C-alpha cells in the first residue's frame, strides 16, 4: 500500500510539471515536442517522490512520461484554444498567439493545487489524471464533430 501511495504522489507531481510546461510552451509547437519537453521533468519529479520514500525508482519512467505528457497536451490544447478565441475576437493573427497571463496563472495555480493535494492525499492524483484524460477525450470528440459536415461524401 505504501508503494501505491508513493506512485500516486509521483504521478501528482508529474501532472503538475506537465501542466506548467504545457502552458508555457508556445501553442505552435507540435504535440510530440510538448511531450518531449514535459517528460523529463515528469520523470524527475516522480523519481524524486519515489526515492524520498525509499521505493524503487524504475516506475518513475513510465508514470512520469504518462502523467506529464497527458497534462502537457491538455494544458497546451486548452491554452491554445483560449488564445485562438481571444485573438479571433480581436481580429489578430491566430497562429502565433500566446495564452493570456490570467489563463497561464490559472493553469499554474491548478498545477500547484494538484501538487499540494497529492502531497496531502496522494490518491487524488488518480482523480486528476482521470479528469485530464476525460477533458482530452471530450475536446478531441468535439473537434471531430466540428468538421464533420465538411467531409466529402463519395
């Protein structure tokens, strides 16, 4: 049971690192670049949590990459969508727009809350991972439906 709590703590820290990296990197960066940027920090955060509790460190590779990757992709997607909507409202160029400072601060605050809650109650990181995964799937499904009428029927 102690190993599971350590893994949950590492997952929470990896999610927090991924959220911060995902919102800081520019929205024009491809998805693999966001995962490659967040994965090392997720692995380091997870390994630090596991080694502090005298647990084996090898699960940190898988958990850190998974947690930080999912969180970074979702954070970049949400921040990029908000920046696009904001720039469209102002009639500016949409590709190179960074998210607003308020949105960046909110996502960083959410990352800090996940990290703190996972320190106090480690299984909460499983809930956060589920919520981020659900948000990713809902956004993908909505984007697929958005362009459904534009497909050519043969």
